[in-house]
C-alpha cells in the first residue's frame, strides 16, 4: 500500500477512536480496540468481548428518559 493511503487510514482510525472515547468514555475505546484486535487476529473471543462492550454502551445510552452518554 502506498504511504499516503496508509497514513490517511491511520489518521481516520485514530479520529474514529477518539470520537468513540469522547462519546462513550474509556470503556468504549477499550471495547473498540478489543473488537479491532479480534478482527485483525481473527480471534472470535476478542471480537465478541469488544462487540458486547460496544453494544452495552449503545443500549445504555438509548434508554428512554435518560440523557445520552456524553451529554
């Protein structure tokens, strides 16, 4: 892969991770990192743990009557 594309993709990934951390806190960043590591290593356990952590955070912030995370 050319260097420019690699740098651009890395910058996008770091930006997305910062957004998740801002929106869902440290647990969201850890969940996203675990999910991505599991995808890269093709490890089902890591993918499941990361996906469940993100799903719990998403469901928690969508509860009626409660403000969304980060607000």
